[in-house]
C-alpha cells in the first residue's frame, strides 16, 4: 500500500466532562474521568507534533472543551503554528471575557450546539436548567468578538419539527453557517436509538424544506444538511475514509482513526504520549487496518463507489452486523440494508421515548 498523505484535520476531544447530558452524544458510553485527561504540556506537545505533521485544522471538542482552564494556551499554541482552530462547545459555561480571551489567543471559529429552538426543548434534551438563555447569550458574545459562528442543530425525534425555527434562530444570531445534522447513531445515540430515530416521512419533509431554504438564503446563511444514515441510499465516507485525511484524539491521548473506533475491540490503539504522532498515522496497525480499499469484502470490493465512500462507517458496520469489515448497512447494496430500514421505521413508530441521559459512570441507566 502506498504511504498515506498527511492528515488535514484533527478532532481533539479535550475532556469528556460536560455540564449537559444529551442522550445523542457521540462520546463513548464508557466516559473518561478528569484524572485520565492529558495535562497541558502533553496537549501542547500533541498539537506541536500535529502542526509538524501538516494538520491544517483542529476541532477542539469534548465533552465541553471550555471546562479545560488551559484552553487559551492550547488555542495559542495552534494559532502560532498557523493551524485553524474551531471550538465546538455547548457554550453554557462561556463568559463574555472568556470568549474575548479565546479570540485574543487566536481562535478562528466557534460552533455552538442548540438542542432545541426554545427553552423547554433545550432543557429536556440537555437536562440543564437555563441552558437555552445561556447559549443565546454566548452566541451573541461570539459575534461581538468578531468570530464567525456556526449553529449546530442535532436533529432527532424530539426536535425534528423545529427545523424551520432553527433557520430563524441562526439568522437571528447572525450565524454564518447552520448545520442541521440528523444524529448519527454512535455512542450514547446508539443506546438511545429507539427514542431518537425519526420516521422516513419526517426526514423526507426536512430535506425538501432545507433544499428550499438553502436556495432562498444563498449568500446570507450557509446551511449544511446531514441526513440520517439509516434512511440513506449510500453511506457517507465516514471521517473522509479511515486513516485518509483526519484523526481523533481522546482526552487521555489515545489516537484514533475516528471518534468511535474503540468500539472495534479487535484493534489496538496507541497513545500520543507513548509514540510519535507521525509514526501512529503512518505505520500503526489501527490506522492501516481499514485504510484504502484493499481490506474490503463484496459488494464494496467491486463497487464503482468504493473510492468515494470507502464502504461507509466501520463502527456502524460493526455495531449493526458484528463485522467491522462488512459493507455499512446504510448502503442499499448491503444485505442488511432492508432490515436496518425496517428497524428504524419501527423504532420511529413504536419506540418508548424514554431517554438515557449521558453521565460519567452511569453506563447507560435511564434517568428517573
Ligand atoms: Fe459504498 Fe460499498 Fe455501498 Fe459501494 S457497496 S456504495 S463502496 S458502501
Ligand atoms: Fe468510526 Fe465511522 S465512526 S468509522
């Protein structure tokens, strides 16, 4: 196999701690506690190596990345090396001064997630009182600080009827971009799938509305629409392909080809504190395992789309078929596709609606 090109992007999950408890969270169900997190010097070393490796943008995420008191230092380290920084935040802990300090440190972009377009929905999903008002306030401070803003709207059965209002909210907040992202069913979202999956008609309605809004708001608001895999015809090229152009780092420094890769327990993952990042990217077993297309089985192996979507998502293939090398069941060519669609439709019609909130140490017990 030819040597891989350099990675372009990095998802840095600085911490799994978070004041919110969203049941759609893509973090692993087995969340890491604060004492497992890398210290400041270790993150600075990781980011220095990332810049040397050619990484152009780092998404600072979590959990809630603003809970790290060293966030400004981490942003400054990346900015000094010309790396574009995007803060992905729930925003409830951000003050006006903190946002100004982050902007001064060189932060390039802020992405704030909204669980709903009104206080009731936001509080129901986030399990955090007063979250909505705090997010609105922080979004305005972001714009006052001159930073570009993306409103991130994770969509599922509890808020799918608010897609239109999300467009109004993004306009009202002077956002540059709105991401209407149907939840991807990994981590906590997979655990909650019967409560969160929308039905096929709702998804089709959303798509029509978003297409129209996109056209109407050209030049005013960029709208990205992420369809739910379970109702797709073809899967997305998850992470742009395994080990192709991006990597993820967990709070304890474990380096992964994607944020959910640890669900593939047959793989061994290295830590950035034990082995140089360049070596992990170029030569480690975990990154090599599903890189390119040679590992594929049929129908992917002989499919003309294999260099476009790389067979979809390995973690989803494992979760839904028991085989991480199988064709992602989101694909219509997968023998498991029809069963997946039936399951999703049934869940949307008869799912209990009981939410399991994300909590460190709860291991997925329903919240009373
Ligand atoms: Fe993609 Fe595999 Fe489906 Fe072809 S068969 S479209 S490569 S997932
Ligand atoms: Fe792991 Fe898609 S989330 S490959």
